[in-house]
């Protein structure tokens, strides 16, 4: 069944099986699935809504938009998959979006080319050549996909992932961002975990490592594994590092094994004491 081409068509759905979901701030976070206000999801479109009863799907085209409270999903086309409710209503279980996708709330926005919103699990997956999540002063991008977990308040950026906080840059193959509410109830990035090919970029230096954790509140990045720091042609190598992006102070460290073994350990099985690791620096003098 296809409804006629009116300027704006509206349809509403209830949500399926989310009574036990935790209550998040309904006015701030991306919470299309976990909003406990019992509001239905309203779907609107300019070109029309096609209802496929046998497939239990409704297809909205032309500036299609799904809204629940202050959370929105916008795209060229929306596919709403539903199930029959016990009382005879229609319960929305999944929402797919294709073309110029934008998922937004007052404090967060995710954009990409396509998305799948599992409303039963409260998990959003956005894909595209460039996927972007904006939250306050933070901007996280990826070139493969972005996953957003409503219940955990966590986002995962995959492939060439970048986190930018007020001009401070963290890059890696994979970034995991954890969110927390500020005093006004807005959701902001509190911590970012980085995995594989990690790079921290500041106005004066570049730092590489295997993995790291960025505490956004303190501005401190803790890096581990094959750490390299370069600045003005100079290079420092070590096992781990602590970078304070707020003060610009970088501290290069050796592995945790840098501490000398106790005397009783040195004689155990006639083993030789482990040599203490050292950091290494290469300083290039300026030419006259």
C-alpha cells in the first residue's frame, strides 16, 4: 500500500521491549530507544510512505524524519521495521536510514551515509566515507563506521579514527569514547581510549604509540608501547609516556620493569638480573 504524494505525511509507532532501559536525560542525549517518557516515534516524509504489510516495514522517502522527544533521525529514505504488539498496535524494532543521514539531540549529532538503529538493543551503527560525531567541544570522525551504545553511553569509531577536543588531536585505528553529563545535564566526552597506530598531535610535537587513554577533563594522555615523541627534528623513544595537553609537558618513561629486582629474586635459579631499560633521545643541533 502506498499513500499519495502529499507535502508531509506522518505516522507514529510505539517502541518495543524497552521498559527496563535506564533513564537517560531525555532532553540531551541521543536516546531514541531509551527515552522512558513513553512517547511514540513519529515518522514524516515529503514524497510519501510505503506500507508493506507482509514484510512489516514502512518506507518513508523525501526528507524523511523520525522523531521522539528531542532525538531525531533524518535521511533521504527511512525504513521502519515493526512487529505486531500484544494489544494490536505496531511496535517499532529497527530503523534504517540511507542518504545524508543525520541523528541528533540538543547536545550530540552523528552524520554519515547510512545507518541501522536497533531499537531493541539501543545500538546505533552509522557508516560512510566520513562518519562524524559532534558533542560539545568534541568532534570524533572515522572512515568506516561509528557505533553508539545508548545504555553504555559509549561510541566506537573505526578506521582512521580522529578525536578533536578544542584543537587537541588524537588519532588511531580505533577510538572508544565514553560520555558523561556535565552540570547542565548535557552529554560530553569524558574519556577516549585509543588502539593501534595511536598518534597525538599538538602544536609543537607529534607522539606515536600502540595504545593510549585520553582523560578529557585533565587533558592527560597516557600512552603505552613503542612510544616516539618528535619535536623540531628531535626524537625521543620509550616504552610509555604521559602527555599533558593542557600544559604542553611530556614525560617519557621506561617499562614497568625499570625497577631493579630484589636481591632474593636475583639469585633465584641462578638467573641474571634483568637489565634496566633506558629511554633514548636523538637531539639534532641547529646548523649555524
